[in-house]
């Protein structure tokens, strides 16, 4: 894996963690849901997403609430909130 791909993976993991925190979700609890399959799918979506700049901006500026509409994980995040994960 090249340094660029490693850096992208680390940055996206940080964004996903920050998004979970912003929405008040517990990553450990989300990992327990369905043996972690939904969280793993969300992590892959995040890794492939082209909205990292918008995501980082949203995390910095938005109040807690709903996941941003541009996020490919918005459905996952809202389901997790509904399940209190």
C-alpha cells in the first residue's frame, strides 16, 4: 500500500470516528450490532467517499443532530441513533 492510500485510510477512519462522536454514537456498541457487519460496511463506504472535505467541515461546524445528507452512511448513522448505539 502506498503512503497516499495509508494516509487516506487513516484520515477517513478519523473522520468516521469524529462523525460517530458528533452524533453521540458509541463505536464499540455499533460494532456489536449484527457482529459488526453494518459498521464494517459503513467504514468501507467512508473509505471510498469523495466528500472528505465537506465531511470535515460539517463535523467542525454542525450542531449535533442528523447525519449530513451528502454522507453515504447517513442511513446507517440514523439507524444507529434510533437503536441508541
